[in-house]
């Protein structure tokens, strides 16, 4: 290794030799193998960019996973869904801490229509949960849905929207009101609290939103 390493060389050394304990502590969703793999990928990308001819724009790199949709992209002409399922989930590392909102829209037979993610900065888990629902409901409305089935693993949020729990936290009241207003815009709504294991796709999107700063 040279005394003045290039960025790619430095990343590769960190992946191979450093303990990376502080990074693993800051990003608990990563294990040591995943973190090492990301550093090696970043090193390879830097080396590829450096090798390109001066003035030539970088070639697009393929994403390891399907890119998430932006929070509210315009609906594709002719794309309309009368009835949609909305799985939503929020994540906050530290509560409050780096937070993300995720939602997955699908048809009643389970075909995925869109995956959505949004980075929220430092927020609480409950704020992230409500924001994820708002994200999914707004997109469902934009896609022409008249009926929605909402699935979330936040019992607090679902019970509040059902009217069974009161909304006591001042920071949640505006989000609760926005959610109620959006729900009133559909002709039929069902709300269902589900176990976390049944909400894995939305959970993945909320964590991707944090990791990738969507």
C-alpha cells in the first residue's frame, strides 16, 4: 500500500483490515459481511471512475436492488387501480434518530405496483410510521384507487386511526389529521394491524430510505 493511498485503495484496506465496530454500531441493520461488501463495491466504483478518460461522463452503474420510486412520482398515463393494498412501515434508529418511511402498494391478488421510500432525517418511530402511511395513501390516490386496504405493524397508529386510542403526542396530531383526511377520500377503507414478519417488504423500504438517503 502506498504512503498516500487513493480513495479506492483506502476503502479496500478498511474493508479487509479494520474492525469497523463504530460503523456497525451506527448502522445495526448491517452485519460485518454486508459492510465489507459495500466498502469493496464502493472501492470498485471509484477505481472504474478514475480509469475513465478525462471529460467522459461516468457510465451508469447497475443498482444491486430495484430502485425505489420517488415519494410521489406522476402516475403513468393509463395506469389506474380501483383497489389497492398499502403496506406501510417506519423505522427510526435511536428513536429519535435517523428515520425512514417505506410503503409498498399492491393489487388485491398480491402483485406489487410500487415500492416507495423517503428519508426523514432525525425523527421518532411513530412519526416515521405515520409518514410512511401518508406516503402510501397519497400514491394510491394518485393511481386512481377508490378502495384501500391498509396493513401496518404499528398497533398504536392503527388503533388511533380506528378511534380506539387517543392521540396524545402533540407531534403526531397533525400527521393523524392528514391521515384521516386522506382516508376520507376513499370510498372504502380497511385498517389492519399485522405482525412485523408479515410487513417485511415495507420494513425493507423504510430501512433502505435511511441507508440510501432516498
